[in-house]
C-alpha cells in the first residue's frame, strides 16, 4: 500500500493525524481489519499485509490509511458523558464480594454478577478481575484495589465507561480512562493504591456488555410481580 504522509507547517500545532499512535490505536485498527476479514471485505493476503503495516506505523494518520476503505472507519460515534461519581452513601461501604491474594493468586472471571462494590487486595500476590463476561445489575460499579508488593489486573468490556482515582507509592496505578458511546452503559470506578506494586485497569478488546437496562428492568418487574402475588 502507498502511504501518504501529511505535511506539517513549521511551528503549527500537530493535527490529530500527525499524533504518535499508541498501542491502543493499533489494537483498534487491528480489530477493524479482523472484522473486515470475517465479513469477506478483505482477502487473507490483504488482511495479513495491512496488519503487518499497522504494526510498523508511527502516527494516527498512517493507521487511518489501512482502514479508510472500510465502513467501520467512518462510523465512529462520539463518546457520551459518563455519569458523575456516586454520591456518598449511594454505594454501600461494605463490599458485595472481595478477592484477596496473600502470597498467592486469585481470579474472578467468566459469567458472574457484578455487585455495586468489589474489593481487591493483593499482598505479595496477584489478583485478576475480569468483568468482560460479567452481568451488570447496576449502572455504577466501584472497585477498591489495593496492591502491596503485588499485582491487581482489572479488565472491563470495551463498551463501558472506566474511571480511576488513586496513586502509587514506589508503585504503578494506571487506569485507562474511557467514555462509552452509550450514556446508559455501566460505569466502573477503580479506586485504590499501589504500594511497591501494580494496579492496572483497562478495556478488554472485543468484549461487549449489552442490554443493561433490560436486565435491570426485568429484575424490577420480577420484584413487583412477587409483591403483587402475595
């Protein structure tokens, strides 16, 4: 493929297309190419050639070249504003569930119900919390993550909002802030500290949560029916 790099005027602010591409940008384009292959829009040879090119790109503009002839590249809805943090008392202080690893490892993944609050503690150990297949019964989920000489990894579906507040003491606290395009989508707030350890939260590519409002409404309807049947 021929790459046409845009020229930049000396002293001018760089355009979006001229910004350095991140790993997340490359992952997004790779996902689009994989979907195009599955849909028959690209041959296997074209897909392999474009993926190879994506891995060696340096700017956002160069990435766009590889998907400019695909429909997914022109259907990017803007992010919606995520709901504000829960007001004090809106989310109980007591955790619905806790995941603890002390000189060990602990994992919570698969199909499980995410409550309103979850606590994760890793002390000389590792904790993995994967919400990519979880059932969200509440729109706001708070995760308290504390790592002391340990590692806490949190993964969320790609189409939820993700927020984080915390810090590290000779450690790393990193939350990949994200706004869902759906204002009604779940919002996961990750709070905590990493003391000589690591806390990381980011979306899991290719995983999506759907119909939260339908599930919540079904739960409300079920509760009302139980009261009316009494």
